[in-house]
C-alpha cells in the first residue's frame, strides 16, 4: 500500500549524539505541511490493522508525544477505543507514571497515573501508537513501569506507521509477548549516513517575540484534552464541535488556500479541522510546531528547507520550531495553550507573517 518513498525522508538532528537522524514522514502532518486527507488515510490504515488483529478486545490506546499524538487520536476515534497520550507538559493535581525516551531531545515522558488506575481493570490490551519504532527501547521502558505497578497479566502491542526494529530487538519483544503491527517495515542502517551527506545550508530564522502583527483571536469552549483519558467517540464529537464553531466564525470558500497549524502535542484538532475544510473544497494543509531541533538544507531531496525558531506557547523558557512555511490565503493557528504566554504567540505569528498576511488564532479552552 505504501512504499519507503511515500513515508520516509531523512532529516539531520541538531547536536544529538545519541541518534544523528530523524525520520521525517511527509504524510504525518508534523514537520511538513500535508493535505489532511492523505494523513487521515494513512492513520486509518493503521487503525484498520489494529481492528483486524484486536477487534474483539477492549483496548487502551496510548499515543506518544509529540509526533504520534494525532495518529493515536485518529485510531481511537476510528475504533471507538479509550485513548490517552503521553505528555511532557505539567498537568495540575495529578500523579504520573514516568519513563524515558533516551534518544530524544527531551527524554522525559509521562502518563497520568490517575487515569490509568481508573481504567486498567477494564481493558484486555494496551496498544502503544507510534510514528516509527527503531529499537523499541522506549516502549519497553513503559511496559516495565506498567507491569511493575499493575502486574504481568496485561497484554501489550505496538502499532506504528514505520518499524525499523532489527532482529535482536524483535526477538526481545517476542520473548516478552509484545506484538508489533506496522504499515511499513524499514531498514534504518542507511539513515545515519544519509543524514550526514554534504548539502547546501538552509535558512535559519530567529523570530521576535516582543510584539507581532495583529491577528483575529477566537476562543472556543468545550475542549477535550487527550493528555487525560478520553473515549475516542467522545473525542471525535468534541473535535466536530470545534470545527463547527470555526466554520461558523470564519466561513470558507472552495478553492482558497489555507494552512491550519497545530502546536506541539496538540496536533489532532488542527488536522481534523483541516480535513473538514478540505471536504468543503478548500485547498487545506496542516502541520505543527515541534520541540525537535532539525537542521535545514536547500538540497531538493532534503525535506526541510527553512527553520523558524520560536518560543513555546506553553512555556516561555522552551524553544520550539516550525519548518517550511509557505504562502496561503489564510492561516489558522489552533492551540490549547491557555493564553498566558504572549511571547510564544508573538514569535509564532511573526514566523507565519514572513509569508502571510491573514492570520487567525483559535484557542480551544
């Protein structure tokens, strides 16, 4: 169904000695703008694989922040399953399960323990949703945490768009009884060398944060936060309500070019809204800001050409990035950031304003 040319381009991580490359999936809607229908067809293909294998079981899907949050959310919506994502954000008044993602630029991951406690006795299998799995060590870390806390009777599976696990890692999973599903099996041996190939430098932009051009800001109520346990059907309805309010507030015309930008872990509602726009004939694209510092190059075969350095909308002391900004008729930033980080908003708007005039900010609260 999908080939490596469809799903794999290789980026070079900046100052990461543990792993020098990053797989940049052009259909994922994270680093590269994507037509939303193409992203959803890919995500749904993975969800259908899960249904075929575990359709009779009660599932808890866990999507990995930040890059797999939309994949996991769409799988939960399509399957009508319980869902929660990992997070690196701070959620007031909860306790966490902590585990590490050693190769990442931000190694600490966590799950809300209170929600896992509440649901663990009502499920048959935990399915971890990832964009790509290389060694599987991160998932083993969380499996160890869950088994230590809840016992070894739990069943586990990993569903990913890409799986580059080598034989030795697959054997460990087989011995542990952890099933793996994927859309495409990949061989990662060549990726490190691809990331180091000589290329012409791209464009690095520092975006000011003291002020920014004026934008129309709209707050929409009814937010459902997938950092906490949700049911896929309920989450889909909440995103549908968000879209209906956006459509009422702004209106859309067939043929106009629109970008819908999400923020960090908050990917799915932006992609969902973009897909609804596309269904109305809008030429919509979507991608999101990210914590990942990736080098940019001008070479035609390299996926990322321009990098905009930002402050986070969630934490003014955190650096985030947006890549490959293009020109559109209108741009919509959709975020669940509370609104206290003006510097983050200003830097993101300033980045988008390099090539766009009509910029709108939607806060789901």
